[in-house]
């Protein structure tokens, strides 16, 4: 199943170097519409390219998967009382994905080849958890967002150890998104996620899947 289509990506505003335009900019899978032949590229000199590539690649994949999870939940619960809550969280995830689409171009990072798989798996997880009802959907949210927050914290520590000033802009992005993912986690708890039958088993299973997805998306 092909990756979903999303709006065209605007040029990143975080970079300090002047805007450079030219042909040859390819669309990022998962971003949807073709990118405009214009991007803000960051200087590659002095950065730890393997580390930055790994961070941006896996974060793009994670935000793409999160979008598909919320899409699946909305397909089942969109007209229920919890629909607006899910939509609000999904809107933030759309912004996260948009920013990582921009960073993929700015840092010239290739996406994971697993995006088509995460497209299907994310939607199935979201819809499947929603079929358990509101509590099931929120249990899924808690499990996923807790894993993502922990993952972002690990990346923040890595970038600080590398050079907090050199990676200042990227750190700001990741810290903001970490805080918003934590908010989603807390919203899930507030909406009775822990009251889901077999909550601990469901949470553990989802988080094991998240860890596997992170491991694979960093490397493939």
C-alpha cells in the first residue's frame, strides 16, 4: 500500500543559511505531494552526519506512523464523544510530520524504506485499538506516546553530548515535540486508558512494537 498523501512541504525557517533553489528536490515518501524545487539546506561541515541522519530518519518515520494511528482511530471513533480529543492530538502530529518533512530535505536525509509498512501497520493499530472503545484507543495513545517521549529524551541526551550549540535548532524542535507527546500521554490517562481490560498486557505489547519500529527505522 503506497504512503499517504499530505500537503506540500514549505521550506524550513529554522536554518540560518540563505535560501537556495534549484531542480532535483525529490518528494519525501509519506509527505505526499511533490516538494517544490526549493529548500533551505544546512551546512554539512562539522556535523555528525550518521547520527543526524539516524535521528531525523527515525523521527520522520515515528511521526508518520503516529499520524496513521490517529487516522485509524478517527475512522472508528471520529463521530463519538472522544472524536474531538483525538482530532486535536492528530492535528499536532500533522505539524510534527510536516516539520520532519522539512528537516529531511534540509539535512538531505533519505527516509526509511519501511514507510509503506508503517502506513498500514499504524492505521491497523489505531483502528484496532479504537474498536476496543474509547478506553482502548486511549490505552494505545498512552503506550505509543510514552515510548516516543522516552525516545525523544534519548535523542536530546545524544545531541547535548555531541554539541548543544551546534544542534541548537534541532534540539528545540525535538524538545517541543517531546513535550507535546507527553501531553498526549497525559490526555490518554485522563480519559481512562488504565481502565482498559488487560491494560498492562496491551501497553507492553504496543511498546515492544514501538521499540522494534524504532530499531528498524533507524537502520533501514
